[in-house]
C-alpha cells in the first residue's frame, strides 16, 4: 500500500466514526475559509511575542513557539501536500527531521528536550515556511492543477490537521506562560488578558445527583471527533453526585491552611513522593510575598483571587484535595454523562474574533453567582476555564482500533501511564471542544490549565 493510500484509509476510518464525510462534504470554499481562520489564529497568538520569546524552551515538556508554528506546517506538508499535490516542492529537506514530533513511521525526529537549541532556522524562515505551505494548501483546496487523489477523500486528513493545529494553539499559550513565569521581570504575554474585573462572589457549591443505570458514552453523530473518543459503548454507573462548579482558589487555600501539603495520609504514595521531591507547597505559578499569595497569569503577576477556579494543579494535588474535602474525583464516564447535551459555552479561547483575541481573558473566571429562588444552581463551567482531572486512566474504549498508517500514531500509542482530563480550558479554542473530548497527561503535569471538580457517591 502506498503512503497516500494509507493516509486515505486512515481518513476514511475517521470519517466513518465521526460522520465528517456526511457532515462536511468536499473541501471547497468552506474548508478553505476554515483553513485560513485556523492558521491565522496561530499567527495572532504568536504576534505579541518577540523573536527571542519564540526560540526559548521553558522545560523539556514544553516547546518553543517557533517550533509549534513549524510543526503544524510540517503536518500539512507531510500528510497532505507531499503525497497529494502534483509537483509540490518541499520547503527544506532538513525540516522533515527538525519538525517531526513523534511519528516514527515517517522518519527520524530531533530530540524533544533539545527543541530550544534550534536557533536556526530563524523565526522569519519558519514564517516563510508557513507561507509556502499555505499557498500550496490554498491551491489544493481550490482543486487546481488536477490535484490527486480526489479532494473529497482528503477532507478527513485536512480536518485532522486543523484540529491538530488547534491543539498546538493551546500549547503555545501554556508553553509561553511557563516561559514568562520563569522570568524575574514578570513580563506579561498580553496586558489586555487581565481586563476581566475581580469578582468578590462565586456560585455556591451544590451537588447534582445522577441515578444508577446503563449509559452510553463516546462519540456518535455529525462533525469531527478524534479516534480515541470512539467507539460509542455502554457503561453501568452507580448513582453519583457531581459538584455544580470547579473548585476555587479560596477553597484550595483552605486545604493549604489545613497543612494539606504536609499530611501524607491525604496523598497517593507516588504523589507524596512527588511533593517531597519537588517541594510543592502551592499550585504552580503561585508565590508567597509579604503575607499574600500572588499568581503569574498571561497578563503578569497579581494577587490570587479566591473566587476563581484553582488552576495548574497536578492529578496528585487534585486527588489529595478531593480526599481532604471528603469527596473524590469523577470518573470520565460520570463527567461525560453529566455533560451530555450541555451547550459548549463558557470561558474558552474566542478564536473567531478577528481582532487580537482581546475578547479572551486567557485565565479561569469565577462561576456565575447564580442563586435561584428554589432548587440548586445549574452545573457550571463544564466547558472552559480549566481542564478537569478525572480518576480514569487513559485507555482504549472497548472495540477501539487505531487507524492504519502514520496517523494511527496520533492517539493510540499514548494509552499508558496517563490520566484523562475533560472539558477544555480558557486556552482551548471554542470550535475544538465537545463533551466526548479526551485530553490526557501524566499524573505530575501542572503546566497545563488543569483544575478539578468534586464527585461523590450518591447519598
């Protein structure tokens, strides 16, 4: 089987699972518009950064912005243009290795921890690479020069490439935050991100009950979903209760004041080892100065606001807090059942704004202080603000098979030693998230916008 045949087969498997072929049709003008919008958002996210900002790698798990801009272009060049656009000329042969992330079946990769040493190519050369790829993609999407195979068969791969770039847009923000947080000058990524006003009040925490029974989870329907969200399957759930909002900084401060980081009985064994080895005493980006807790945001440093969702905590910290609170973390199937049918709205990255993304706070916001005259507050913050840790290991759903070919490396091979997070964050593009979306990170990870919501057995 040729490389292009393998890629098309992967796309057809994805389409069959997601309904993309039925919903989207051939690429055409609508796909070209979406392509331009997604690619332009990446450039707008990089716009506030200097060339120096775009080169440095904050830590081995993060990547420089320049690398994100190049790798997302490499994806389109490698999986779409090279096999599908007759006469396509690659921008630079060395880019095949420099900007390959982890696709072993495609070829060698530059080591991930050393991406920050790539001072060459320059940022301007990377932007020229993006322009080169964009021009060729516009040609392909317009159906020029007898592009082969038939454009309709490439719809799934194009959409995967766009969704992949949206994942890297969130990574640009999280990785830049890690970079700027280590600068003693406390620079802001964008001052406008701090324009949201402090909120003194927050919605009271309430519990929502879900009865026991057999439920369906996983993707099924129109639109796009990644392969790891399927097949749709049945699960049996005992009755459970889910908190009406995410845990706040004020509540987490109570945990800290009660010596939460000093009590081994609250922690999993590996978590306690991590606390001692890393010296954790607070969430990432919190610093204690002159008796007050300060937090580094993408708008610079300021005081911690009690009403905001706590953010940048590891799975270990989320689990310890839940145990301290007399609760637990939800399993991912419980979270999905609770979120099923809820509109995708909330504090997400407003990538459709044609300005400079000022409409997006780029920081978690308090849950609305809604106090109904009777009954409980509605479930809030299901989408946006913070990714919510679950108690579920990232494993395959029953009947899952990764797509054939290189794109089969996208999700399946990471199904070990990771925990699932649900719901999206303030840095997640709005058009990228859905109730079935499965994010995943190792237990100690803290640099993502990760928080928690409590669950418990129904009483």
